[in-house]
C-alpha cells in the first residue's frame, strides 16, 4: 500500500516539467494542471471534503477558489466554516462562487485557473454537463499549467468523458474505524486512479483525514494488493490497460476481504 505522499508525488509527476518561474512545488499538493475526481451523488460531500483536504495541505496559505452551481447547495447544503476548519482550512481563505449557469461556472473557473495568486481552484459539476467538453478542459489545463495553480474538477454523478486532465480518479467514502473510547473515526476515502499520463491506471489508495496532523494519511485497506503486487513498468501498464478497455471505465471498489474491526461510520 503506497502512502499518500507517494500519491501526491505521482500526481505531480503526471503533470510533466514545471513551467519556468512557477516557484517551488508544495509537498502535498499537485503543482499545477487539471485533475478530475469522479464520485456518485451519495459521495458528493466526501468528494468535496477530499478536495478541500488536498488544498489545505498547501503551505502557501493563499486564497482558494471554490466554484459551483447554486442548485448544488440544495443537494448538499453550503460549505460550513466549522467543517472547513475540521479539514484544516481557514474559512477566510475560501472564495466561494455560486452561479446558475454551468457555462458561467466554467468561465469563472478558467479565470481563477489563470490567477497565480490563488492556491487552487475547485470546480464542482453535478450530472452531465455538456459545456465541460474536451475544448473546455483544454482551456482549463492550459491556464493551470501556465499559472502553476492546480485545478480540481469534481464530477458528481457523471460519466467520464474525453478531457485534457492529467489524472482522473474515482472517489468513494468508506467506513472509518472508531478511535479510542469508541469516538467517531476519521473520514476515510477509497481512491482509484482511472487515467494517468504515465500509464499507471488501476492503482488504488485508502486515505484518511488526520485532523491532528492536518493532512491526508494512508491506511491499509483489506482486499487491496500489497506493495509487491502493485507492479510498475511496461508489463504492468499493459495489464492495467487490458483491464481498463476503452478510454476510461470505473473500477469496482468492493473486493473480497475481511472488513476492518470495530464500529464504523461513513465519511462525509
């Protein structure tokens, strides 16, 4: 099982060489580029929490732009200051933008991606958004690479489509293990890499948000292959591509194995 620092490094490696003059990369945040995260509607809150956790790990402490449709807050409710603090994010850093038109959402995200003064841009898209096509994703990716600001596109209840994303992930909330004295466990997420420029599709990670450390940490997940089984190289890449026919397909998250012991709760 790879740790989350390895995952973060890999996300940065997928993005290729850093633009000249873009400054040092954060240890825990992809340095630039477009990254997609897919989740079912039931996991929308957890998906948002994961993206905020990623952004919170940046050491730059710059503003964070969070763009979405106003209608989506009717599904999950607005972002809450105490919840942001739980994910290590100062609410004062958040710049929430809510718009009715998905085209306007993408335009606002594009303007944010071009602004080097931001820490990151999170774009929340619900359902099939026709405006988010290959051309729109290319514009976002180019702006993100030029500015050095990473863009996280959260696709809720949507099928994967061709895009210019550096990486594409499937995200699902998983049961957390209770802490001492049966206290609620940490928010936990299962991540599957669906698309990557370096051919490492199929890698999986189980991460938790550690409030005390203010960072995402790894936790072994029963049923996921150990390090020795997570092969690298052209042969492994070919086998992963064979297991993922076509451009992108969702991988099953549930696998055989013994569930973690102790009381559990769902993240989000």
